[in-house]
C-alpha cells in the first residue's frame, strides 16, 4: 500500500513538474490598464506577469512564441501598441528588453499593432522571438509588456496628457512554438 502511494505521488510530482515547465496558455477575458510610465519611459505601459502564463519557465534566447489576442481599448492611443517580453527584476536594473532591441532615442523594433482606436475590435496573431535570456523563471523576470508612446514629459510621473487606457481582452492565447 505504501509503495503504491509513493508511486502515485511520484507520478503526480513528475507530471506537475512537466506542466510547470510548459509556458503559455489562455488567460481568457481580462482587462489590462496601460498606466502612465513617463517617470521612466515615454508613454503608457501594462504588464502581464500572471504566474500561470509562463508556468515557471525561464525565457531563453531563441525562444519563439505566438500571441493571439482579440481586444478593444477605451480610448484612442497616440501611437502603435508595442508588445514584447522584458526582465523587470532588480538584477536587470528593473528593465531589460528580452524580445526587442531598444535603440537610444529610437522606436522599438518589437511586435507592433497599428494605433488602436477606442471601441475598435482588434484581432491579431503576432510572433515574438527572444533575443536575450531572462535572469530567472519568476514572473517579474518574464513579463509580457504592452506599451505605447504618448504625450507627456519624460521623467515626470503622471504627466501623460491623455491618461491611462484600459485594454479589454476577450481572447489572449500565448503558445510557445
């Protein structure tokens, strides 16, 4: 009897470990607020760092993902919506782009959705390729970032002219290729 319990426990632990290492999945319907990020950046930013999205997986250079989304937004954005992974841990100085190059003073070269308008239903399937390793497997080190440049004063929190924007997702599926 004890042997059977240990075998069942072992199978459960092993299968749980395998599931924990498989990134991606569906988050279903939820809302993401793009908050004023002018203190550190040049626009509005929303971070998706739900633990079950990456399932304990550490993003690695060369990883490829497909993100399928359908959403509306509650106000017009001033610029395109950029999507990419970032490491936001203290060891990464709270910001290291993982899936795009960030030229000084230039535009991001990551996945871009043309400038969303209020109430417009947007469906997109985008490909994201990792260019760097995350520092570890925590959600903070494997954050999926949605951001858009806006009107405001860099270095001044709360200076965004148009204020936060809320994205309402009806579909959000991340798949590791």
